[in-house]
C-alpha cells in the first residue's frame, strides 16, 4: 500500500508525534460502528483480508516522498522536514492487529478490528482501514439482506456499470459474494477472487437484428450452453413464446433452454404468466430470472405477491448501498503507554452518549446456548471472572441482561497481524461466504427481519462500565482539562 492512501491530517499528526519524540509511544486503536446499516439488526464484518494485504505492503516510495517534500505551509516553507521524510522512507509497519474473522456477524460498539503499536504507525493507517472496512462491511451486509429476502433463490450481483468507480466495483463484487450472492457479472472480479460469473445478452443485442427471433437464433447458435434469453425488448409474453420455440430446437441439438430474463414491467404477474407458458410447453426446469432496480424490499414484496422468479439480478441498489451510502465506522484511541509502563485508558467524550468511546483494550466474548444469547465487551487488562456475567448497554445503562456462561464463551477478536506480518492464513473467499450463512443461522429470526428487527444484546462488563463512567467524570473535570 502506498503510504499516501491516507487523509492529510494523519500525516500532519505523524509529523508532530515524530518531532515531539512521541512517535514510539505505544497505543491501541479500535475500529467500531454505531448503528447497524439499513435499519437492520446485524452487520457482516468484511474487509479484513484486504486490510491485511494493505498493511503488509505499506511503503512510502520515492515519488511519494518527493510529493510530500513539495508541500508548503502558509508561510511558503516546507511542511515536512527532510529527516522526517527519510524516516517515512524507511518506515515498515510493526503493529499488531486483531480482528473478528471476516464474515462474522457483528453489532454496534463492537471492535471489528484493533490496532496496537507505535502511535505514529497506528494513526497513519486509520483512513485506509476505515475505507476498506466501512465499504466492504456495508455491501456485504446489503447482500446478506437481499439473499435473506430471496429465501433460497439465487442472487447474482449485476452492479459494475453503476458502481462508484472501477475500484469500488471490484470491492463491491467481492463483498457482495461474501454476503451471499452466488455469482457476479463483473469478469475481473471473477478472475481476481474466483467468483462465478454470469450473464448472457442485453437489449442492444436483440435490437441489432431485424427481428427478435433472428437475435435469439443467432445467440443460441453461438452459445447453446448459455441460453437465458432476455424476453422483454418488445413484447414480453411473445418473447417467452419465442424462447419456448428456441428451447425445442435446443433439445434436438442436445442442449437445453436455461431460462428467460425479465427486466421491466410488473414482475409479479409477468413471471407468473411466463412460468405458465414454460411449464405448459414442458420447460419446468427453465429458470425465470429478473432484474430492474431490485433490492431486498422489492424482492420481499414480489415474493409476497406470488412472483415465480428463481434468480434475482441485483445491481445498482446493492453495489451503491442505495438507501445508506456509508457504514459510519470510526477509529478511536483506547489506551496508551510509555515503554515499560502500565497502559493508561483514553476516552473520547461527546454530548451524544453513542459517540462516547469505550476505553481500554476492548475484547468481545459471545455467549451462546444453542442460539447466540449476547455479546460482552470487556477490558482485556481486567477480564471478568468465569461464570455468568451481566452486560450493560453502552447507550442506556438501565438496559441490563445476565448471560449464562457456557463452558467457554467465544473470543471474537483473533490475531491477524503480529509485528507487521500476517499470522492468520489467507482464507478462501468461498469459506468466508459460508461463514456468513453459518453465523446468521446462529441468531434468532428476529434480528434478520428486514423491518423492525430485534435488538441483539451487546453490553459492557460491569467493571468496564464503572471505569468508563469514572474516566468520563475525570475527563470532564476542570482540573484535568486545564493545565495549572
């Protein structure tokens, strides 16, 4: 990763740390988020693999350093000294990173990722980490919701042409597959990540010929083993009937009609009539695919109306996270220490309770008994004793719940990088996708509802709750905030 993939203030802070002699102060930062996206009840953690790749390859090359050297302050003098730029040129990350396994189901206030190391290094990678984790977790969550709405039908991601740039399109395809999509239309994503690719023909192909019949004949002659025909260019039902005739011809050649695709109109009655025509002609195995600005809400509505659709092509509203364009993840300092000294907790205060950070080296334990019961946030420097625990809501301290301890609650944060080198093996993207589905199955149906989902219990351990409250009071005191 080029070290310039950062916000400028990360570099100005890094310079101040370096110049003041604080560059090697040890620090711990956590990446968290405050609300589940899309009004939903869960979030899919996605992006830790790409983050590990970026951090392992973090560098400042000579062109980057030359650019930084050219930057001037408001007095016309260089912003950064030559010795600092030399320091950056030799910099190799030595941080430790712990993260929830990619594809995990997570909830607000839980650290998806924790970075520990020199404060300069841990600070300078903030923006890149947030960029990757925020976007990919958002898209993976959207995909998981779409797949839940499809209720067992295949979902194909069709978003390349509407995605936010070529790099965004590639990341979106990866995250959408992890979230549960079965294939992508994006060929480079297929090659890069091993995602199955899908697609046949567009309206322009049909329009290029003198008749729809000629277009269909030409296409299946070229690709008899990929015959899903787009039938709504002129008259949808006539298109389905022509597809039936094409299907009969394919059968004589030893091939089959894979299906038809609907891309406009009222998809529920059109799919019902298309299914009738196909079934009466003996093509019960032919699929009906649908596209046309679909999302989880429209898919759920169409299924309630009895739509006979087997495959959903979801593009714009998936890869752009149409109804919520950002996850809103944040990266906050939790603790610092000088070499050889004890850790000192740090807290960010706010008039909004939800924006007050959680101090300490925060870990997550998940308690389960058949189904997941709740998650405990605790300080690893002072972990709770074995046995049942009481969790206290980070926003509303009147909301408390006691969790019965299993033999061993699951520790969600796992080592990802140690001393700048990846220690967690590279996980196949298909296995990450399987993790999402396996984890979702471990939660009650209520948190997976598209509307008005249940709130999954996540809370602070009692000792951490008290320390957070005491630290907040201390930091609000005049004596602490004003030098004497």
